[in-house]
């Protein structure tokens, strides 16, 4: 199939390369010409604007940094919706707020496009390995059409319901993740401060009711899990500033819905403080630095 | 062996009966005479005070409601340490603060008793079934001596390190549990408010980085897990007021150690508010009522 | 002077009437025709759109409910900036986020308008009585031009610095106010719960380091201050949902600036919970209901 | 009158000297002999224990660091209640939890002593100058007896109700103070970050609904108030660790009363974090360092 890929950053680049490997023909665009080059070197076409990129293709995939980017790239006078052929399948893989996702999908449908929101989890590692999880919002029919394409880039493709629900699933999961990571950071650091061996405590929590992904797979205490970021100075992994971005999205979605999220809002603040302390580029498990002084 | 069992409430009663089943000879005491009767009916001896109960036995087991109770039952002029034969093995199964546990163990050792702290998890269900988890603090030697006794009442017997570490493990695990339960309550209720099917969202979180025991085993959203308290009106299970008690213990231990636990303290407050709203007797997963109006 | 007044809700209506009383000629507009009528009955002109209202006047005053309204009423293709005569003085009295205020002021200046942001405090009472406080952001020159106009509607007219600073002053002050109100609610309710007479405690705090406007002028405990909303069932005053709106503005401005506001975010959440409990229409001092059960 | 003074630290020492200045005869005791010397040099008697100090005097004043100290100094087998002559007036100026204050007062009354709790505010500056505020709990009759004595050391002597109410007033006021200080720190630092002049913003808040003692008298932003600790590197004043102690007392009293104090608990945690960052000895207004990076 002929696929347009728009947005070639750390995630978009390896995702596009996995589509190539599966034999798809790619046309690419990014506002940074340098990012385009890696892919034209591999034989991809390229376009001089998002709109031109979206012309005459079967599928458009976008991977953009924020809600306003998605809104303008799709809805502007010279945006994708004005340029793509009707019936093109539109797949937005950006992580953005559910309301924007629904607005854009609504306008897309009004112009008889198929559109899904399909934010990912799995990080750059998953993007390289083609093992991402896609959380998909949209009609069942569009979901089925998108599935074989997404399967070139990911392993789990989950239908979350109608338009915007991919975003809801992503940000609500990540809010839980952030709170549970801080819960683990507080529990581990306090147990150590009160005299327990951190590995022994992790072993107990992980076979008990306190267990969570952050404690049994990605423990923030150095030395507890060999291949976790905590055991290599919090390098690699999922950056604290990216977690902060998702927490900002989810707390604003909660405000718009007039729904309280006491611990979600506290987590957003703690990551804000952590980022302000200069640790935004470290893996998000480094939040334990608020509790455990080195 | 001849075992004294002191404290025969909801947990102590079934624990004592499991010891009987394994052929041990029991002498029992409780300040409430009614609680003693069930066990004397089964052939147990009884004593008229904790001290008398602790005389001439091989092992003393206590299951008491709070730190001051433990302190006075062991350390008073007419307490266990003044009455038991030296070398008696002392096992305190109460959930109390680590400092009190260490104080009492210190005095016990000074009088050449063996002593461990062995708080439990698993609830009354686990106590009945003999499947409790014991988190044990104390010397390796004392741990080994206690193991066969504890094995009559539980399934997992974990050595957590020196005196008081059983308490540390228990309260730090439960702090993580409480925060993760609230994380799950906030994530589930927000996803539903934003338009997702709660079961679908739980399925996604549970195979992703947001998963935790509270989401995959004990989900607080009604109807998501059939045999969880949420699906039977939050009856049974682990009461909110008991969780509040553990959160109070852990936040006070953190204060004494001058260790911040931002979300732990917030969780303590939210359970306080929930209890003040009249829900203290409901299972602790009912905390979702702060977020999701019926 | 000839003044256009756009936005005639609870605040705008009495503000416009005070301008009339001072002899100004008014042209008015609101999307709700009913709101216009009160003023045309008093002899005001009216227009059929915001743009038409802004034509051929010396001053335009807007009083609108939110940032998107301000953005569209000023910047749309058929907005105020496209219709007003250059050199018209533009005064936006809405409470909105500082970034939007600065964007609009920037565009206004580019088209050689004078523009200030001038959010108010003092409520409908102050609007009726002409005793509002105006917090003004903009050039000194524009501030001086606006001053005599604002003086028809208010008593304190404070210059806060450049464009947007009126909004900064308003929302930062209101964040402090909300936190201090909750501080007072917690302190008063706890002192009462611990056995003190609330009036005696208020008397002590108010002559000590705990004093604040919320304790000495607007105390949330019923019966402590005779003419405070707390003493008449929390009717009248400044609604909880209006405070929630300001807290949402300030926490989002803080996020955009990557600045932590731990208690500000907690206050936003507590008002969200209070509103969800059905108390959004009560005066904001009713937040004490989270603490003190009737 | 013959007065025993027990506890001669930073506060007790100048308080005792002010009693001397008013012509009272003093007998003093402290566990640190060095602290006694300053006073014996001025002609005071001294005793070798608290109990001996309390013998044969008209009034006993204690100024001790914590609840356990007060409990043991008064109630131990060789404590004040066992040594003082019946009818001696007992005045405890320590800041402790209200429950301990009530326990001790209860035992004192049972032995027919008059007793009041009279914690102070005003710091070492107020102690030197004799301008302390005393918040007094106890019978009216005992309050009247104590008043002329307290007037030698302070300026405001406020009757707060029955036994323990002095402590309630002190810790509830200080909880409000701590929250309001953090409110001011968040508001000031955010206004500055968003581009306002801190002095201008303080001026507005201080004449508006956001005003509080922390903003108009003790502003935490450097340079806003000339003689505040913020303008001299946060030296002098009321130390962060002392505020942390009071917040710990008040949050524990709230837990014991099952009363939620969401922001009080958050404030306790923020001061814990601040202290852990190494700033415990700085004035409590230095909490702004959590928000404003130098």
C-alpha cells in the first residue's frame, strides 16, 4: 500500500522503517529536513508539506508532538483534510487530549475519511523492535482496516471503543503508572530508611498486594532489578518530561470533565518539581530522587 | 507443643483453631470472656490474665489491636516478660509500629527470650483457611524456630530481617497498596467518565504498565471482577478503617524517620475523609466512592 | 465618551449601568437578546454583533466568560480588531489566562490599538456599588487613558505592569485566597473538633500569625462572622464553581510555565470534589463542608 | 513569689530572666548544667532534679521540648506531681499534643494542684522582649491566678477554654500559618515566574482577598519586606524544623480525632521534604526554595 508518514522523530522514524520492511511504499514529511533524509536514503518519496504528503495515498499516519500540532496539520486551510483523497484511512499515533482527537475525527468523518486515533506505548525500544502496543479509538470497521498496517509496527493492537478512546486509554493508564511509580518510590525508600534490605522488601511486595508493574518490572530503587533504568543511572527508558506531558494531558482532561483526580494532580506536581530540579531527561523512575538522597 | 494464645478476635480465633488442628496444646486468654469460650469448648485451657497465660508454655503468640496494647501486655510489671519462663519463644502477630516492635524485642532479648514480630496479611478468609502470609522480623535462629508453628496458620512465611522488619514490610506494602488502590480508582472512574467501557479499560491497563494488584485482582469498579468486593457492594474484604489504621501507622513511622511520603500522606487523608463520610466498615476498595457518584 | 460594552451578564450589566450614570454614551451587545433589553430600556444603543458594536466608538469594554470567547471576539475574521477604528482603547475585563491576554494584546498593538487587560474583583455586590478593584496589565500610557473610565465602575485601579499582568495578579491572588480559605476551614473545623469554641479560636488566630482575609473577614465557620456567607447558608458571595474556574486557569498557567504549585493543585482538586458533591453554586467558603459534617 | 523554672533552653532562659526582673525569686533546673549557670550567676537558686526544684514553691513553670518529656517530668514516680506542695500552681509552657496536656492536667487536678497549659508564640525575640503571646487552657480561676505571672513574660494572655485548649489554639493556628506561608510562596513565585514584579504583586495581594500574615508581615520572597527573614538569607526567625514539629503534632492530633486536614498533611510533607533538603535550620519562610530556584 501507499502510505504517507508525517512526523519522523524518535518514535516516527523507526515506525516508518518497520513499514518499509513489510513492503509498503512510503512518502514522508517532517518540518525538520534532516529527519527526512534517513528515510529518503532508504528509498522513500518525500513531500514538501504535510498536505502534499497526504495526496494520492491509501493511508496517512501522523506522529506529532502535541494537540495543537494535530489540530493544525489536519484542520488548517491547507491541512490533510483539504488535501487527501476521500476514503483515505487516517491514523493519528500522537498522544494528545481526547477532545482534540474527537474534534479532528468528527471533521474527518464529515468529509468521508476513515479515521482512528492510535497512540502507542512501548517507547523507542518497542518502536525499533516493532513490538509497540497500539490503543485504538474509532469505528470497528476502521479499526479492522488499520489493523494489518499497525501490525507491521506493533504486537498488541487493542480496540478501545469509539473516536478518542485510544487517547483515553493511554492517558488514564499512564496516570495510574505515574502514581504507582511514586507509590513504589515512597514504599521502597521508606522501607530502606526504616532498616530493610531493599531487595528483600521488593521481593515481599512483589508477591503481595503491593505489587505493580513499577515494583516488579521497573523498580526505581538502584540494584533491585538488573536491567531497569534505576540500575544504570536512570538513562534510557521513558523520560520524566514525557511522563509530565502525559500527566498534564490527563489532569486537563479530568478538569474539562469536572472529575477529581487527587493523586493524579499530586503526581503531576511532583513530576513538575522533579523536572524543575533538573531531572526532566532522566527516566521517570528517577522520581525516587525526591525521597532518597544519594 | 504447649502454646499460649493471647488475643482472640476475628483473626486470633481462627488462627488458634488452626493450631489446635495441628495437634498443639493451647492455653488461651482474652479480655473479653465471650471470645475465650469458643476455644475452651474445643478443649483449650484458659488463664485469667495474659501473664498467667504465658506461664509454663513453650511458645506465646499475641494478636493485639495496637502498639500501646502490645507494649503493656509485654512490658507491664505484671506483663508477659515478667511471667514467662526464660527461653520461651514469643511471637507477636499484631500490626504495630516498628519502633514499639523493636523496643519490646529489645527488652525480651535482655531477659533472654526469643522474640519475633510476625504481622500477617490475608484477612479473616486467610486466617480461616490457614493461608495467611507472615512477614517476620527477628534473628534467623528465632525465625527457624517459629517457622513450623507459623506454618500451621499460614502458607507464606517470609523472613524480612532483624526485629521490627516484619512490621516495616507490612506497613510499607500496605502504603503502596492503598496508593495503588486510589490510583486504580482514579484511573477507572476517569476512563469511564471520558466514555470508555470500564471492563475494556481494565483489560488494557492490566496488560500494560498501569497494572497492579488493585487493578487486576481486586478492581474497585463494580462489575469488572466478579468475585471482588466491588461486585457485592463492598462487603467483606479488608475494611477501610483497617487500611486507615495501617496508613496512620506508616505515616507516623515516616515522620519519626523524617522521611517524606507525599502520596502516602494524601492517601491517609483520603481514607480519613472516606471514613468520615460513613464508609469505614466497607472494603477499602470502596474509596472509589470519592470519585464515582452512584 | 462613546463606549461599546460587550458581554452583559451578572457583572457586565451593573458595570454598564454605572458607566451610564457617569454620563457616558453606551452601545451594547450580548449574544443573549434578553440581556441587552435592560440597557436599551435605559436609553443605550445596541448592535447586532460584537464587531458592529465596536465600530465608531472611543472605547470598547468586553466582559466575557472564558479565554476562547475573548480570542474569537477579538481575533476572528469578523472580530473587534477588524471592525474598530484604529486608536480605539480596548479594555478586556474578563478573567482569562495570561497567555491569551498577551496574544490578543500583541495583535491589537500590531494594528495600533491601545489595549489593557483589566480583570476585576469584588463580585456582583462591588459591580452594583461601583466599588470593584481593577487589576490592570498594559502600557502606562494606556493605563492612564483607561483610569477615568474604570473609575466609574470601581474604587481601586491598580497598575500591575505590562500586558497580561492584570490576569497574573488576579489568578495568583485567587490561588492564595483559595488555599487560605481551605487552611481556615481545616484550622477552624479541627479546633472545634478538638473542643474549642470556634469564635474564641477565630479571635486568637485573627490576632496572631494565622490570620488571613478568609479568617478575619470571611470566616467559613457558621456563626463566627455575622454577615459572612457562612452565617446565611453559604448563599450569595463568590460561587465555588467560579473559584474552581480561577483555580483551573492558574494551575494551567503554572503548568505552561513549568512551575510547581503543590497546594494550588490540591486546592483545585478539593474544589472539583466539592463541586462534584453538588455544592458548586454555594459560596466558596462552603468548602468547609468537606471537613465539618453538619 | 517563689517560682520554680524547669527547662532553660532558648525560650526558657529569657523567660526566666524576665521573671527575675519583675522581682520574683527563682529556683531553676535543666538537665544541661551549662544552661543553669547563666541564671545562678544572676542569683537564682538551683536544684539537682525537676522534683527537687518543684518543692516548696508557689508556682512551677515548665518549658520542655516534647510530649514525652512533659509526661515523664510531671507523672514519673519521682516527678513534679509527687514532689510539689498541694495547691502549687503548675504552668506548662511547652508546645505538646492536647491529649498529653489533658492527661497531665487531669492527674494534677486529682492531686489538687491548679494547672494550666500555656504554650507561647513570638519566638526568642518575643521571649527576650517580654512580648510573648500565651494561649492558655484551664479553669478560669487558675487562668486568673496565672495571669500576673505570665504578664511578666508576655503581652497577650488569652484564655482559650478548658485544659488542653492552649495547645489546640497553638497547633491549629500554626497549621493555618504553615499552609498560608506555602500559599504565599506559591503565589509569589508563580506571579514572578509569569512576569510580575514581586513587590507589585505583594502590594496587590496585601490589599486584596489573598492577604495573610505571611504575605503582609513576613513575606517569603527576598526583598519584598525589608526586615523579614527572606531579606537576610532566612536567618533568625522561626526555624523550619520547629514548624515541622508543630505540623507533626497537629496532623497527629487530627488523626487521633479522625479529622481530615488535606492541606495540613500536605504542608507537613512539604516541610519534611524541605528539611530533608538540608534547610531545617532556616526560617520557615524558606519553604519558597521548593518553588523558586535561586
